[in-house]
C-alpha cells in the first residue's frame, strides 16, 4: 500500500460471501461541500448482501467492481470548500449513497450526511445508528405521525396508540422498538422464538413468535381488540394482507422490505374491503428521503444521534474485523444475528 491508496473490501463479481475480497483504492479527495473521513467502523446492511449476491431489483445494481457499505463512523480527515460546523479531528457518523465505499479506510460524503458524535458514544455504536435509526424515525415520525398520535390520544384520555414491529430483533427492528417506546406508543413486536427475551428486554409491551399459527389473534388480543394503529412491515409475503386486516380505524401499514418475498394477495380487493376503516398502506425507502431533502434529513440524523447519546437508542452491536466481512454477510443472511453487525476497519 502507498500513502495515496486506501484498503477496501470489494466485489468483482456477485455470488456467495467469499466474493468479498481485499483491494486497494486511490485516496478520495473531498470536493466543495464534502468531507473526507478516516473511516474506523463500517456498518453492515441488508442492501450490502443484496448487491453482493446479485439480488438487487432490476436497474438498481451498481457497476462492478464495487466496494459495499453505506454508513459508518470515523474521524474527519479533511474538509472540502464551504463546509462549516465540522472540524478536522472530530468524531462523526455518516451515511452515503450506494457506491460510497463504506467497507474501506477512507470515504468522502456530503457534509449534510456527516454528523458529530458525542464523547459518550463509541464509534462502533455511532456506526450502527444512521441507516437503521433513520429508517425507524422516518416511518414512525415523518410518515406515521406517531408522536402526534400519542399526544392526541393522551389529550383525549385514551390509551396509547399501538405499533406492530415485525422482525423486531433485527437492526431496524431493535431501534424501532426503542424509538416507539420513547415516543409513548404501546409496542407489539414479532421475532423468532429464540429472540423473544432479547426483544422483551428492549421494552416491547408484547412479544410474539412470528411463526405462531394464531399470530393474528394474538396481535389483536394485544391491542385489547381495538386493532393496530401502525404496522412497520419489512416482511411482505403473506404478512401484508394479514396486517391490513388487523388495522384499527385510521391505522396504517408501512411496507419497507421483502424478507418473505413480494406481497401475496389482491390489494385492490383488500383495500376496498377496508374502506370503512379509512386505513392506509404506503411504502418507505430511506433513500427517497435522503435524496429529496438533504437539510431535513440532516436535522433528523442529528436527532437520532442525540437519542443514541442520551441512551434512548442503544443498538446491540457485534463487531468483526473488516477482513471478515464475508462472515458478517453469512451471519446476516442466516437470520441468526441480533441487532447490528459492524466491521472494524484497520
Ligand atoms: N426501506 C428502507 O428504507 C429500508 C432500510 C433498511 C432496511 N430495510 C429492509 O428491512 C429489512 C430488515 O433489515 P435489517 O437491517 O433490520 O435486517 P436484519 O438485522 O438482518 O434483521 C432481519 C431479521 O428479519 C427476520 N426475518 C428474516 N426473514 C424473515 C421472514 N421471512 N419473516 C419474518 N422475519 C424474517 C430475522 O429475524 P427472526 O429470527 O426474528 O425471524 C432477521 O434476523 C430488510 O429487508 C432490509 O432490506 C429497508
């Protein structure tokens, strides 16, 4: 390695996790409005595994060779022209677009997506926050209006609204449970049988094995028969139709992943059947927000990092060295992992 190169883990072809191999990239240089980060921790996301395995939806696959990784934490190494509010040498967490090269020692990101990290947070914890916490925040607050709903039900002397959180032991799920509880919602969470205690410890009010035959009636019972106010669903398959049937009047489902494949069912019929309950169904992709309103995204990124600094969001982090990125992918794809996987760089 020369001084002008930086080590990375990259893919030259798609396939099993062993296609993740070490490589070198030229040191990136920050342009106007950009920040060069000495990236100490790279976080692992589901999208990294989809790209590596060649399973990205049509038209969304980045060109190869590709360095995975869209978020991390490190130290500011240099500032491009016009960047204010950040100092060389300070700790930051960052998020970038696909292709930013997070599985590497140096990344360049736009300053809006680079946020100072409090002394109380480790870089490992900070790296685990941006994608998962922003995904949870955007759905619960910006799209789901859960903060306002909690307040209006409180004002009316009614019980707290309920949030159904699927895959609650995963990276997004763990932070969604903690954030929903913080907002004042009642949380009904689902996960596999071996993870029930872990999710209970996150503060969920009811935790259910998602493979139970009677899951729908158990969820309904957990809302005291009122129905679910908001469901965050990364599963799809047969579960979306079931969620629609479980909604309280004015409730909604936000679909944000396809862990069990494309949704099953006839949604035109299902939605028409739910008209007397005024329910909504929407989809969420955090990059729509990332690409549409950088200033608002940046402000929310600061909010979620503050929630981590004050102990509201406490991701469970498992760290491996960057060279073991393939093992991290295997763990994520096996469904065995709980919380967030990160890679220590260098
Ligand atoms: N739209 C967005 O903006 C956005 C952003 C981030 C992530 N996502 C998506 O959200 C999903 C979760 O991401 P993550 O990072 O939290 O992943 P993760 O940490 O790997 O958690 C996923 C968990 O989902 C559960 N699961 C897997 N297959 C399932 C199935 N068929 N039915 C029910 N549960 C299943 C497994 O836990 P159990 O053992 O409990 O089953 C697994 O550990 C992924 O699909 C990802 O692509 C979307």
